[in-house]
C-alpha cells in the first residue's frame, strides 16, 4: 500500500529540576501521512524547553513552528510532576485540527495512531516510517467493540439473557391515578402498602413501615419453586405458581376498591400536589407547599380504601393425600433491625387480623369460611383443592368495614380488575410482534406507566411519576412521549399540565432534587406533543407557559455571556443535571436548552411568528456556542485507544475539563451510582447527537459514539443506569442496526424482571418499578418499528431479521406519529417467499417519503418488488410521493 511522504516531529521529555516527583525522560516522534506547513505545541504540566534549530522557523517560547520538506522538529519537554501525579498533556494544533495526548501514553509497542488526522505518535527510538507503523497496527487484527458487533450474528433476547444478569424485582399493584399502591416482594412473601414512594404510617406502627408477611406452601427449599407472571401477559394482576412437590399453588393478587366496583367512573385518584408530596425528591415553592397542606388530609382519607385481594388455590397433583400450608397476612418486621412488632391478635370467628386498637388489617377465609388461625395445614385428597383468600386494606379499617369486606366476592373483583385494565389497553395503539415477550412487554409497559400516573379523575393534571420518585422534566419525557405514541394524547397533555401548573413565576421548571435541566426538557416534550397532535387550541392555552420558559432560558444564557467566559463555555448554561452535585456548563444541560428553544420556535411558528423567529435565532446561537465549546474540548482532551489499535479524541461531559472525567486528566473523584463511567456515559456529550446539536452522520458523532462504546459499555450497554445513555438512538439514525439490537436486547434482558417485566433503575439492587427506564425501552421499541426523519417516515429501521421469518406478521394500528395516526403491517407468506407491506398514514399531512427496511432472515435480496424502488444493498424499499396509502410486495 502506498502512503505519501511523511513528516517527522521529535519531542524530548526530560526531568524538571523543580519537579516534586521523579519523571522518566522520554523522546517522542510525530509522523504525518501528508505534509503540514506549520503548527503549535502547548505543554501542560511540563516546560517546552527548546526547539531544534534545524526547523525552518521555530520559537521555543511560544511553541510555534514551521516545517519545510525533509525537515525534523525536535523539542525538549521537562515534565513538572505534581503531588496529584496528574499527567503531562501535549496539545498539537495545525492548519487541520488539534489533538492532545498524554506524554506517558506514547510507546513504540503501541503507538498512538489517529487515522482521521493521518498522524502517528511514537518513541523517537522507533525508526519505522508512518506506513510501516500503520501496517503493523493493522496486522494485529484488532477490532473495536462496534466492529465486533458488526461482524457477529445479530443479537437476540435469548443470547443476551444467557450472558446477562437476571434480576428479580418486587411488583407494584394499584388502581392507576391513585397513589395508594402495594409493593409485593419478589419472593411472594411480604406486602408493603405505600403512598407513592413513601411508607404508610399508621398509629399502630409509629416507628416502622407497615409490612405484612404471608406464606403459601412449605417455604424455602433446595429448588426454586416460584414462577411469577402477569395476567394475560400484561395486566397489573400478579399471577404465581408454586411447585411444592405434589402440592401445586396457583396464586392471584390484584388491587381494587373496598366497596365500589372498579370502573373508570368510580376511579377517583389522588390530587397531583399531594401525590407529588409523597414522591421522593419533590420540590415545592412556598405557594405550592401551602396549597398541598390545605388538601393533604382530605386526599389521604377518601371515602373508601384500596384493597389488596389475594387468593391461593392449592391442588394435590399427586396420587396420595397431602397437606397444603397457608399463612395469612400478618405484621412482620420491615427490616431485621426494625423495632418490635405491635400487639395484635387473630380473630378466628371472623378470620380477622386485629391490632390492639381494634382496627382490622386483614380479612382471611378458607374455602369460603373464616380462616380459623393465622397458620393452617389442610389435608387434600388427590385431584382436590383448597382455597385460601385474604383481603388487605391499604390502611386498617374498623370492624364494621371489615365485616362488609367479608361479603366481597374475589371472583367479581377479579373480573372487574381484568375488565378495567383490558379496557385501558383497548384505547391504545395495538401492536402485534412476532416475539411474544416483547409484545407483552409493550402492553405491560404502557400499563406500568399508567399505574403511577397520579391525579384526580376525570380531568386535571397528572403526575407522571418515575417509580418511587416524583416527576422529572427529563426522566418523565419518554413516559409522556410514549403515551403520545400509543394514541393517549389526552393523558399526555394532562401529564404535561403537571409541569406547567408547577412552573415558577420566573418561568423556571424544577420539580426534583435541584435538577436544573427540566425547563429545556419540558419545552422539548411540549413541542413533541404538538408534533403528534397539531392541537392548536391546546397550544394557545399553553403558549404563555412556553413564553415564560423560553424567556427564562434566554435570561439564563445572557448571564453566561460574559467576557471572562470566552473560551470557557461562553453563553452556556450552568447547573447540575442529575444527582451528582456538578454545577458545571454541561453539554447535556445545554443540549436540552437548545432542543427546548428549537421545539418552541417550531410549535409557535404559526400562532406567534415573531416570537418563534426570536427563539429560533437564539437557539441557533446557543447551538453554535455548544459546538464551539465541544470542538475546543475535543482538541484539548487526551486521545484514547480503541480495540483496533487506532486512537480517537474523547470529550468531557462539561466545559473546562480535559477528556472523560473517568480518566482523571485533571484529577478529581468521579465514581458515582455504582460506576466509574456514570458522568461521562450517562450525562455526557453523546446527548448532543440526540438533542440535535450534532447530526448523526457527522464525524464528531462517530468520534463520540466510538469512544463511548470503548470506554463506557459492555455488550454495547452502558454501566449502572443504562437507559440514561442515548447511544441506541444514535445507532438507529446511523443505520447501525446490529449495534442497536445488541444494546436493545442486552439492556432489557439484564434490567427488567424476566417474569413480570418490571424494570429496576440500576444494575445494583435499588429502586423498582422505574418507569423512566421502562419508557426508554418502549420508545426504543417504537423507533425500531417506526421513526420520523424530516418529511420521511422510516419503518422497521431496527427490526431483527428473525421478525421476518416464514409466516410472521408485524402490525401497528392507530399509533401516534408526527404525521398523525399511523397504521402499518408486514406479512410473510408461509413459505417465506413473499413479503407484503401495507401502510396508512397522514390524516393531516402525510410524509413525502416512506423508507421500509425489509431484511430477509437469510440475507437474500428480492427478485422482484412492486410498489416502490428497491435498494438491495440497504435492504430497503423507498416509496416516493406518498399520498397516505401504499402497498409493497417483495418476492424472493
């Protein structure tokens, strides 16, 4: 292979006489694939002592140099070691672009190779030229992580589950809208009533959470005996099977009302402010705190309780009589170090669990009669069954109310609950996928979001909670956007109303734990909602809120347009973006501010054109400042190695730090939330691609994606809290389907309970029913199926090949999209030789182009195509000038 003549640059590093610690002397060469004429060298934590006089022109004091043909540049660098042992950083800029490297990273065995810059950096003793060094690196046959994924078979849930973590999580059951919910542990042994994220406090248990233990079967043994699932695969009704040798237990648990039938008409809900007060991390203005105080007691004491209804049916599947064992719900310690349990007794005449105060906490019965004791053993003949039930009010009730509860029918309540939740699904978009698990997860996921979407019915604000935490403008965004995607536009609008009701008079939006990025994130979601609905009446109502929020961001930006901030994040907003107390000018914070302003400008284009133009102009200025800061950061951040022997520039999460903070170029302690990578990966600069500051096909996007993959992922999944990383979306936009599927499958296989589909927040055990994570999985699945890009609608961009196996069917009916209601389907013939696709979209303005990716399971190309232009190399059919309906047929 031919390479142009090289230019060689020599650096010599010597020990500084004034250094606090010893440093090894090092001589370094820089080789270019193509000539450069001039450049500049800057050394940090070192002294540029001299420049060789053979150079055409050089100034040691300023670090500038000019090269002529066949000239060599020599410099001497004296590293100044510090007590923190921070690395010596060398920055080289030329007429092309700049880059930085650590002096100690340079070696002849593994030279720094920057193919995009045509540069190799090695030790001066290395006599090889540029071409020889590059050839040697390539001969090693190394691959980056993304290259390995591209050459590997496509990921599946099964392959990801085989190597990934398997978590088991508690299950949350409730009514929707109502903050009175129940947590059932993953071993099906305890129930804990909750007010949203907080424990229920009752007079009988003043020093510990109300917690009730129960048992079906003999208990823990050498084998795993418990299997859990959701009724119909998706409904918030917990099913379980316990295999206790010949005795088999079928268990059902769900939540309903104390007296009334559970229907949309009887669902009262909880006021959003009171529910907010019971969400961890919530923040109130003084006026909001006073308003919540005035209604607090009323909301905590509605006319009837919610009740956990539980039933276990024990069936003898053996050939001889055998015993079934039941222990009904009774107070138990919340933790091993909890205070003593309260005094209580079991009323065998009525099957009541009764506190000393006389309040009843559980009503139990066996085969339709009052349960005679807290624990019972029942001899059952082969083929026969025994049924034990208990009803657990959210808070204890009077004996009179308990007696009324004994008249409730489990079967009737169960049927009502099934009808209630199935009715909700019937109002949403219907998806049919060839992978039953994923189809169930989509349906269950929507109901999981709805379960903790708190507010009074039938109208008014809804709090889109994210697990035990209150709503956050950033983390609630995918929840609201998925509800819009499923056609729940009114529910999405009510969830947005929560943020507008809580907006400060200044225009600032902040609901959680001092987070500063919510204003921009909420504006973005407001803009997304308008894209889905084009609801001008709604837009007119929220317009004043949009104006206040935009003006707040603009004033915030103006405060940071100071002369002393030139080169240090001029014009960029400052403030923390998540739990870590990092009050810096982060790219994530500013990307959301840009995205919010841009969406506001787009939404207001017709109803407030002058205001829209102003926001758009400021958004573009902010975007330019963000890009300028990032470009500067990339030049000053040390390059990092990739698996194929090349090196790339890597960016920090905020301005005025050099490189990913996890690499400690400027020191500091950055471990948080179970990972060294959290700040760089979960809150880092890759967000700027998702936030439309950087286009997915730009070279900078590739740099950010590659270095993120190498440093901060395993199996293309981020560490700790993976759904905070938006790299799967970037992969989809770049057409990197294998990389997307690897991240999509490996994340969900490791972070969601494989039986009940409940998501946890982190890979370490904390924070169950985390709907922020679940909503991003749902949005990624939505994008996998359909994704808008300007005037183009892309179908099946991320679909697995296996979804197009013989006889398969994929369909999406009445989904929400930027183009209005959307329905499409793909059907594969029984012999796998034909694919038929039907699309209906564009009730308002249809997309101009439909791009349909149709990957054959065996990689075959179609022999004929009807209804569009076929691009076999991309496995894509393009339908131009789409008019609202289209049909495409591929024959293989």
